[in-house]
């Protein structure tokens, strides 16, 4: 489950290592720099593992951002054309504000 108001996220980079933007999430919202700013859906806020850790998947494919937990898509957002063009350059990523258990 999302358990903090401190943002956790992924920095997205292009092939040259330049920052394309950041994808961040917490209890209050989901953000993609310059493109998405919305409240965190209840389905994500309330996602709990039955036993131990669960698998979260973040994808940004063909201009669509998806968050899935254990294979079930709980969030999906199609980017506007200009945002899709910017984030299409993202080929690498790094996590931030996460402990080793993540």
C-alpha cells in the first residue's frame, strides 16, 4: 500500500543520460512532471499484499502511463500528444526516496 505523504518516484532519462522528467506518487497524488497531477486513486491507496511484498509495475508505453499491482492495472492515463512526445524519449530510469526493501 502507499503509506506515506512523502513522494516516492522514478527519474526518467533519455539515451544520453539527460533527465526527461520524474514520475512521483504518494498518498495525496500521482505526478508526471508537466503532464499528470491527480489524486491517488483509492484502489492504489488501499492496495495491500496478502503475504509479504507485492509486485508493482510502472509502464509508460505508447503514451500511456499504467500502474499495476500483481498484474492488475489500477491506474491508467493516456498522455496528451505533447507529453507523449517528451516522454517517448525516456529509455532509462532510476528510483529515488525508496529504502532497500523496495
